[in-house]
C-alpha cells in the first residue's frame, strides 16, 4: 500500500468553488449555455432548396461536409483528449472533455444533414472521396503528427488552435455562401452553431497556450513562434490546393482564399501572435461576413454609416437601471 | 485628444488592440477588488464582449463596476467594442449594451485584437471624433 501511495498522485475530486484560473469557469459556463443538438434545427425545411442546386453543387456540398466531419472526428477522438495530460488546472480538464464531446455533436450533425437532404449512395461516394482526397488526407496527417504521443504539448496546442480556428474555414465558406444566396438557410443555421463553438474552442486553447508560455525563456518562446508560423505556412499551402480542387469548378477559389487569409490571421491572434496575411489579402466578400453574423448591428460611427448619430452630452440613465 | 479606458481579460486581445493604437489609455483591472481608473476628462471606452449564445453577460463585470459610478459614466463619450464575428448576432454586443445604457454612439467594432485596417480606421476616427466632441461641448 505504501509503495502505491508514493508512486501515484492522490486522486483529487474537482472543486469548482476553488478556481486557479477564472477563465476555466467562464468558458465552461459559456460552452454549457451554448449546448445544442442538431435535432433543434429544422433541416428538412432545406429539402426544396437542396433540389434547386445543380448536381455538381450538391456533390461539392457533400464533399465539403465530409471534410468537415473528418476534422471534427479527429478533434473529438484524438485532438482534445491528447491535451488532457498537459492541463494546468483540473477545471481545464473538464472544459476539454466538453470540447471533445461537442466535436462529436458537430461530426454527428453533418450526418443529420446528409440523412435529411441526400441519397445514401451520394453520401457513401463522398465519404470514399474524403478517404482518397490527397489534400484532405495531407492536412489530417499534418495535424495528427502534432497530436501523436510524445509530441511537444505546446506545439500540440498550436496545432489544435489551427484546426479549430483555421482548417475548418475552407469548408465553412460554402454554407455561408449558399446562405448569402438564400439557399440551405437552415443548414447554415446549424453551421453557425458549430462556428460559434469552434470560436470558443480556438480562443480557449489559444489562451491556455499563452498562459503556459508566459513564464518560458525567450529562446523557447521564439522556437514555438517559429514553429507556429512554419506550421501555418504548411497548412495554408495544403488548404490552398484543397480549395482549388473543390472550388475552381464554380469559380469561387479566390473568394475562399481571402476567407482563409482572414481566418489564418484570427487563428494566430488566438495564440497571441500578430497577423501573417496583409489587409489587402483579407478582404472577405461582405456577403460572407454578413452571413457569418446576420442580424448583428453593423452601423458604427467610424465607418461613416453612423454620421447621423447625435452625440449625447449628458448621461440620461438612472443608477438603478444600470445595475445589470 | 482625450484618452481611452479599456478592459482586457488575460487573453490580452483588447490590450494588444489598444497598445497598437498608441496614445494614453487606462486599464480596468481583471481583479474585482482592484482600484478602478478615475478619468478626469472625457474618454472613449474599449470593451470586449463575453455574451453567451443568447446575448446575456455581454459586458464584463469589471466594466459594469467601472460604469456604475455616475461621475465616470458622465465622462464616457463613445464605445469601441471587441468581439468575434463567429458569434453571429451577438458579435461585439457589449458595444450595443453600453451605447444604449449611456446614450453614446458605438464608434467601431473589431474582432479579437483587431487588424491593421481596424487600427488605421480607429486612429483616424478618434481624431475626427474628438474634434467633433470639442465643437459640440464648446
């Protein structure tokens, strides 16, 4: 008995009332409030719209969704669990298991879309395509290499942020594009729920990466930064080929690439790094941005659209109604 | 030109945005019991958004605590809100909440730590804005 006690740490029950890092509870709360299942989205309302797509557009859409399913599957079964041994707090472990589970929900959602809209033959063909497409397989292999046992835990976090905040977007582009043209709008609603979750995942893993690196010596920090930018270059090259193979046929590749640049920069910001792609390369089609955040207030003062604002001199609120 | 007051959590996105803007800026601390900035002149608030899927909890508690004081609230002239477009309809929601509560304009919305374009627009925008504020209050 004594030997076991000396070699194994004491199992500890998680105490959410003693936090080492407030961010754990903040993110846990946000993820759990945002919990959803695909059954919540009336996908069958897209059946008519699906029928208006040309056969090659349908094939493209199914392929894109199998590609997204593959990334979600990897993050569910390998990526998020691979970060568990290197957590800094017990609460981080709990958040990561939530992330892992939601990735399973995302992967499951694409099959709901398929079951609602597509024939099983089309879907089987697309899954076969996903196993054979060299670019999709290359990005999976690149990420899995960083997740492998014995890999650097901080580089694993970098790869995880790039999966969550960059690699999905060559795929997310398409349902946002259809939605901007009034097509597959319910499917787009479901994808937006996934996008919302992935944004929190990328933010949180990136935040934990920053916390883990803030006390490291400068040489190690520089090594990690060099690694991150090199990995982004490699992944970007794969993504560019992947996008060309998918989107050249409907002439959208350049539009997709702008979206990739914009999201690559955001992924780097999640790690605390500066942007890689210059502003001119990141001019995302406004229709795609609008599809990402529909109904959000977009008029602001500095963009010129708010020139009719009256500048309030005195503040009219009461103290009571401010206490929210 | 008057200054900025900002809040940034330990993820540091808003802090990096404000740093890139340059100019005087006071930070509202993360610790709830830390002393709060006491601006003596009109200021613009830069605030990130923490809304859940329904839009609740958009304004960080620290910022609410800061604005709960009528003297400070009387000096706010505009809000610049951070967020992430991936949160859909609640993108930069903190800006809308604060604007409504304080009867001030949302000056700008940016994502995460902002882009080069955001920094240039906000720098130019703030210069113009403070000119207008001085004219209207003169």
